[in-house]
C-alpha cells in the first residue's frame, strides 16, 4: 500500500514538473531568430533587421517597420529608412559594404557576402 502511494506521488510530481506543450515554439510560425541594429553615417540613419545567423546570400531590401521583422525571419536583410529620399544613398553604403569598404565596413563586416542589393 505504501509503495502504491509513493508511485502515485512520483507520477504526480513528474506530471507537474514536465515541460508544458503550450510553451513549445509554434510550428505555425517557422522562421529564423533575428537581430536589430541601427546606424548613423553623417545625416543618414537607418535600422537594420536581419537573421541572427547569416549563412546564405539573401536579399537586401528597403522596408518599413511593419514588414521588416517578418522579412528578416525569412532570411532578408531589411534596412528601414524613414527618409525615402535618401534610399539611394543608403543603397550605395551597402554596395560599398559588400566590397568590404565604406563607413559600414567595421560595424557590419559580417554582412559582407551575405546579401544582394535588390532594386526598389
């Protein structure tokens, strides 16, 4: 009888301490972990959303605050620029970075070779 109680107590303890399936990541929203960084070069400022791990060559797109996180989960590097008139100047910064030069080369060196500049 005492062994039965011990087994019931152990079973209850295992059930109470087992990981909850509700806490498991959703399979409905697959995607990569992302990171967000910002830069300022002179009068140019932008926020960059990107996959945390850059393993492939992905598109470099100029997006907005709403779509940037989702695009980054799908493998894009997204540059959010609030002054739409400066997009061409930002694009030139990223082209220079892809050649491992320019003002973004030090901070964003790990991005070089992992993106292709997409035309708007």
